[in-house]
């Protein structure tokens, strides 16, 4: 393709709407354009890279024996109603009625539909079976951002495995795990695999493929000592009592604390560490009100709390509800005297003694409070967020926290959906059993953005060869020099004839403009045709290096072939 | 792939819901499954053929220099409001609001969005430009039917060309025309290209690619004599006065016609041919009421009428409106005394004299009516449907009517969308001009169904080699015979190693079942491994022929390669 003909509207300025490097570069290099909040179109150069990622995924999926198909994006409500997710997805699901008033949604993920489809299988002989699709998904995110990183319409590869039993699931899951590693390796990503919460998807185990990046929205807890890594939502905390447990005071005691609401206010007022306080938070869990307690310096992990409660929606109660339940303003809730409400206490709080809590009375706190003596928890659980410096639950090492972009996610679903939708098979003895399922997703647009986050410099994108929109750009330095133009054309044609994805910058532009654009769009190999073409010599430069080699034309073309061959590019 | 592992849920019985052969076979051969009315999933075998068609289209598009990209399916209302199509699409458009109450639709076609995107181009140097996508489209059809033939979610290749002027458009259009011919040729389709109405899309010219088929929903008028072919919606009628024009009667005359409402009633009552009557139909054209007149034996062509009126919605007026306008029940409308209403008269009616019309009085007609003398038409136009036996407007030959499946459609849009959305460029002199556009669509799912309509027999599908899900099926006759199983396995592996898409029917089934399934799913080449494998001989059979050849294994494999090579298959 000739650069003069490609639709690649590059931008000189950094668009003000874009906060992250990948978003900025995807706009500047003409890869994507925004159509609405969280909704983007892929322009030709972006589309080419997108397709390469898709091909790598397809190749790795097919190698596992998974079979590709394609479900619709518009889906009837009934399947989601059967699984309970019509409610669970809440306002994240795009919903509408058709002309006959029937309820539909835009599929946020397809567990229900694959389960429904596979129901036609009745015999154990047809299992195991793994099906996948590369298909458009929809989630009406509260806060779409970072361009295609958190979008409302995006393309996902989603696979679903169906096995006879848990051992089969383990095997299918392992195959997918390996295929994912291979896929992200081939995409040139530096990633880690972390344990993840199974949350609303249900199931028995789950891992995320995380690309470490400052802009990642996921927090990862990891331990350098033992290699443990988990999403903060999931990472287990252990109860450690840093303070020596002092003898339990016989009486707790009401203290007037006017205008003291935050933990900072409290530590100042009482002159002690925030570790001496226990926060009580009032939540609405579906239609039930509950209280959750963590140490003053900790945060409630709502995922853990939600999993413990088994509720669909969990949110902090509004001030009116807090007033109704505690008889006090927000900031003065406490466990003592809080009746008719379940109080879930974090493991760590259970190790504390003589601590300070809200008094359920605006302007008052209670000190020297002790569990069992002063109130009875309905459950003691790990419900707090792990933080940097905590002890590793596996090895007692020290936890570090990093940010990650979730590009892939694999789940052991078990029989949640097969039970809900009656997806059963007959075993060797003719006995009905539910199929045991797994599900496996890769966000393609997000993977593309993550690759840019990890592969760029101040001048632009540095595409890994395997996913570059084109492999080589041929640039004649001076368009007015006929020999340079002719030689460039010849090299370009030779590359194309050899099946190499090349573009020719045939524009009547200054060399500076051409070099700048080539760097911005990140083509891995640049061949520059300048004055030395008289001696049959061109410049060969890789985008990811500053080295410039002078090679004769044949050497240069051979080197191009060698470089491409050394990368695990998808087949055309 | 081994047949025992492929997810192909075949059906023995013809599903009662399926009226057409392609719908029946797509269900029976396990290519698709219905998820909701007009919404289907493509199962693995269906998906493979779907992808082959997609690849053929992509190859032919790329050869023209068109560039692929990918727009979203969820689209903000504003672009369609700007073009006026937010209203025009009516209830065919799926609409919904996002969580912030903003209006969106599921794109039925993307003219607006491509126009909006290409606006970034400012210079004539970047034109011509043709962009395309292969993307999911949505139309909430009043009557989805025939499986994927008229579905509510379907995949379309839609291309849009942007040119400096009409000459440029003509060239882009011609390129697409040729690419479409090549595409449908490669898909093994027998089709004709017909002139089509430009209708709601606007524009100056349009052609449809029609696969002739009894089940086709489009009616095509064609002339064997001169080669003329057009959609009936579009096909021009000429005015011919079959009756000799008798001298105009001086007075028209009211006749009581109790209980005479239909044309059949009238011809009986008056004892003359239906050609002596002129029907007057009352229409609602947007918010205006109009009358349309055609000869008694003719049908109004609503597309022609709508184009003449330039309205967005055209529908027959309800009985209340007819009563209000004509003072009579439906069946007695006529032009005489019909005031304050435009009367559009068909060309043919304008040639009539002394004809009979409704009297605008329930139970009465008027005879000996003549135009100008008795009423004044507001327009005389070709507004009737052409029918079999009419004269060809080009050569005076005789028109025939056939049914066709519209698989492709190409349009010269002109500047309708570039004007509406301000898509302008600067010409060589720095003068602003609107880009001149064309648009070009292929329905992929429908193409697949059309291929089956034209390629099947009583036993199942007969896939053309170019789009077959797999090219060869290897069938061991007796799974209990180890030599047959081993040889089959070896042939299967050799075929795969040679890059041939082969499947092996490794199921423990009777040969009859295997042959039946192979015929049903329509694999083009069958290699049967039976007793003669002891002499290294197998049977070679093409699905589209009853000939069975006995060949030695090497010959058979060579012949497979030769057959595949002789077809213009898409590249893997």
C-alpha cells in the first residue's frame, strides 16, 4: 500500500481527552476514532493490528482443538433470566425491547447462550468440547475510559469448555491457560497470571492475565518471595495482631467526640494510632442492611464481603438509611447496641482488644470495646483489602502491590450454568449428569492498547513484529530525485512480491515529516532510500533501536525476511 | 478434525418451522441454530463456510484497493438525526437509551458514520478513497423469515466510496461492480445484475445482484430480447392503450352499485373488462393524504409513488380516513369531486377514455369519466407494477417476471450524505466541494443461504469447493476392521499434512449413517476406505456426481489436490 492512499489521519497534537499513552497514541497514529463515550471505530491501521491479534488468538485456540462459531450479540432475556443474571448485571447491561415488546439485551458475555446451545449434546461421547467465538460484547460501563481500554463496545474472544467431570475441567482449563500464555507471548506482552475472584460468574477457580502497567485499573498483590500473585479483590489477608493484646477492660465507656468524624479526626482527638479504632460501615446487600467492621486503617474489600453474603448488589447505605439504622449521622456507627442487623467483622478486628468504635449517637464514640463482651458478631471473616507491606498468606513474605491491565481471564465455572439451564449429558451408564463448565476470555481491543502501553517511546508506537499493521516502510528521502523514487518503488515491489507486508511513503513531503510519521505509527522496519542508492546502498533501521545500518539492497531485503521469520507472526 | 469431535448437531427430521430448503438444510446439517425470531447463531460447520465467503469478499475488496476497518454496531442517534434517517428507518431500527438516557441505535447501515469519519480528510489528494467493513447489522424486520435469509441480526460487508466528482464515482462504482461479479462467481452462484430503485438511500443509480430462486422475495422484471433486467419496484412501465380510444362521452353518469366493491364485482356488474375501470386508492404520505389511480387490473407500485411524492412513509389510509376524505366506505373512492387532494394518475390511466370510477358515495360508481373533463390530475406518472407480458420499455420485447434473492446491492449515492453531514474537501484550487459517494453491500449470511438454495439435492447440501467447510471427508466403511481404520487415519493425516482441509469420520457408526451425514453436510469430496484397501484401493466420489472411481491411495490424494486447485478457493 502507498502511504498517500492509506486512510491514516494522524494528529500532531496530543488530544486533550486522552489521559493514557495508549489512548493518545491510538488517536494520534490514526488507529481509532471515538464515536460516543466508550464507543470507538477501528481505522484501517488499527484494524490491521486488531486482526493480527485476532489471528494469533485463533491459531492458539485452534491448536487446543477448540472450535470456532459465532453467536448473536442481540440476545433474548429469557436465558439470562434463567441464570439470574438479567438482574445481576444491573445497569451494566444494555437492554431494549423489539417491535413486539419482547425483552432483549446486548450480550455482555455468553455463558447462558453457549450452555443453551450445547444442550443438544446428550452423550458423554461428545465430551469434552470447547467452543469459542470472537465476537462483539457490550457493557454500559459507569465510567468508560482510557479509549478502548474500558469501552462499552469491544471484541472479545470467549471460549467455553464442557466436560464430564472436574478432572476433565481441570484439563480443559490447563489447555486454555497454556494457550493464553502462548497468545500473550506472541503478542509481545509482559504479563503475570494472578489468582482472581470468581465473583458474579460463580465457580471454583479463576485466574487473570495481567499486563503490569501504572494505568492498570486492577490492583495486584504479589510476593517476591514465593511467587504468589492475586487480584487485590481476591488476595487473602491473614490476621496478625500487631499490638500486644492488653487485658480486657471491664467496662467500655462513652466519650463525647463533637465534630470528630473521620479516622484522622479520631486519632488526633484520642491521641492514638488508627489501629486502635474499628470502623463500622453500613451496607445495603440486596434488600438487607448489614454492618461490616474493619480496623481503622483498613478498607473493606467489597468483593470478599459480597461473596460472603452471597448477594447480587452491595452498596454503602445512604445517609438516611444510616440514620434510621444507627440513630446517628454517618461517621458514628458502631456495633454496640446495633440490634437486628448482622455484623460482619474482619479477622483482624477479631484480634483487637479495648478498641474504639462509633456510639450510634451523633457526636459520641465508645472506647474499650471488646468482641463478645460488648457485641456479638454474626460472622468473622477476611473482608479487608490487602495492602503493600502485609504478610503473604502463603509464605509470610512481604506483599507488594502493582497495577495491572486485565487482558485475559479464565474461570472454572463448574455446574452453575449447566444446572440453571439444565445442560445435562448421559454418562456411560445412562445416568444424567450436569456438564462441568469453564469459560475463558480475552479482550482484543484492550490487548491492543496494552501492547502500546508496553511498547512505545516519546516518538510513538513500537509495534512488536508479530502484530504490526505492516512490517516494513520504505521511505525515499527526496521525492524530487527520480533515482530515489524509482529504487524505492522497486524495493517496495520486491518486498510485496516476496509476500512481505510493506508500505511505500510516496508522499511529496519532507523527509522529517515521513520519519516522524513512520515513528508515530510504529512500523518495525524502516528502509530509507537516499543519496547512496547510486551505490545500491540503503539504510536499514529497526523501530526499537537507534542503530542505522547501511546495507546493499539485496542484503536489506534478506534481513527484512530474516527479522520477520524470527518472530512468531500469525499466518496470513 | 475428527467427526466424533466436531460439534455438528445434525437432525434427521425436517424442522417444521423451516419453509425453505436452505433453512431446512442449515438446521438439519447443524450449520445454524435459532436463538430468537430472526436471530441465529452459526455453529462450527456453518461458521467455516461463513468465513470462506467472508475471505472471498475480503480478497476481492482488497484487490480493488479498498481498505478494511471496523465501526461500532451501537451508534449515537445524532448522526442519523442529521441525515433524517432516525425517522426514516421507523420501527425497523432497534433503539435504546444508555444509562445516561442518551439515544442510541443498532446500526442498520453505516452511511452516516463513514461520512462522519471521512470528514477528517480535507484534501483532494486523499481522494478517491474506498473503505469497507465486515460487520454485524441490525434491522427489526416486521416479518423475519426463511432462517438467515431475512434475519434481524446479520453480517454485512458494507463499502463506501468517496470521490471528487461524478466521474470518479462512476469509476469506483464500476470497480465494485466487477469485484461483486468476481465474488459471487467464486461463491458458485448463478446470479443476475438488475437495475434497482434508489429509494430511501437517495442517489442516482443502483443495481442489485440477484440469485434467481423461487423463494426470492424480490421480483425481477427481465426481457429475454434485449437483456434488460430490473427490480419490479424500479422497472419502468410504458403507457400502452390496448383499447381503441373511443370518442369522449359528453356526460359522465352516476350508477347505483349496491354491494359492489371489488374489481371482480364491478366487472360482473357492468359486464365489461377490468381495463375499463380506474381504481382510486387513498394513501397517507407522511402527514398528507393523496389519491393514486391505476387501471382496474393493475397494482400501484408504492416505491414509484413514494419516490414521486418524496415522502418518508407511505401507507394506505385507514377506513376512517377514507370515509373522512371521500364521504364513502372503502371501495367507492373516485377522482370526481375529490377536492383539496392531489390525484396522481398512472400513465396508463391517462390513455383511457370513458372509464368507470368510484363515486365517493357508498354504493355508487360513475361511468364515462374522462381526465381533464371530469377531474384534474396533479400528476401523470408511471406508478404501477410491471407484470409478466408487459412490453419492455427498452425494446418493446415481452417482459418476464422471476423471483430473486438479493445478495448484493450497489448504489451511487451522490452527495446526499456528504451534504447532510458536511463532508467536504478542498479541490486543486482550494475550493470547498462535497465528496461524491457510493455505497456497496453484500449480505453474508444470506449469500450462504442462497448458495444452498442453488446447490443441493434431496440428500443435502452440495457445497461448491470454494466455500465448503471442509474439502474432503475420509470414511472408513467398517470401523471394526483395523486395516480400514489405520489406512483412513493415514490418508487423513497425509491430506492434513498437504494443507488440505480434511475430516475423518472416526465414529463407530454404520457406513449408511456416515454416508448419509456426509451427503447432508455436503463435503465436496468423499474418500471411502473399504475392503479393497488391501489392494491399496479407495473409492473417490464427488458430492455433485454419482460417479464412483476406484483409485489407488496416491492417485486419490493427487486428484483431491487437483480438484481443489482448480477452484478459486480463498487463501487460508
